[in-house]
């Protein structure tokens, strides 16, 4: 793999340094280049590693939380999953989203050139404010995205108050 920072090589430095120079930082560009090269090599090895490394992972799905005057809406990305793969619960002002993404067919004889799709357990917990009415929560699932609607309790808006800051 070609290092994208290869222009840092010592031979391409725009300055001339005599061999007897006592510059203590002279070897740094080469050392930095070697460090970057090792990083990219390890990353490439990880991405092309064996099938088993991408199984059984704990995955934290991406979550968007929106609020309007009447409710909170939570959108959760869960690609490769369906509504039967997901379990929701609310307890102690926490919404817990659990699921498991399994591969349809494990074929270890395949020669993967690149492997990025992860399989494993999904879990995410979202803290909920006291204004949420959990008894009226609803959820829907479409195209790998889970939508959870959490209505606010009646009068929740009346409990908010703007506080003025005094100048001293």
C-alpha cells in the first residue's frame, strides 16, 4: 500500500544538511514516515483480516434525537435488521434499544479482499427527560431505520421557566 504521506521521506526534504550536522531532529521525518507506514499497514491488515474478526461484535447504532413542543422523536440506524430483530424497553427514564444482526450464511471458504460489514449485538440506551410519557410511546421500523415517538406529558411545557441573569 502506498503511503499517502510519502512526500515526507528524507530524500525529498527541501533543505541540504551536511553529514556532520548535529541536528537532533534530522531523523524525525524518516521516523514519522515509518510510523505512518506501520499504521496504514496495520489498518489494511485489519480490513482484510479473516472472517471471524467481524462476528460477535458489540455495535452501537447511530441515533438522532429530535424534540418539538409535543414529543421527542428518536431515529436509530439499524442496517441489515428488521422489526423482529429489535427489542425496546423503557425503565427509569431510559430507552433501551437491543438487537442482533446475524449473517445469513457463514462461508469461511470465501476469500474476502475487504471486510467491513459487522455482525453482532446492537444495544443503545438513551436517557429520557421526566417530561416523557412512556405509556404513550410508539415505534415503527422501515428500511433499516427505527423510529421511536415519545410524547410529552400534558403540562410538561408549563413546567419550564426562563431565568433572568442579574448583573451585579
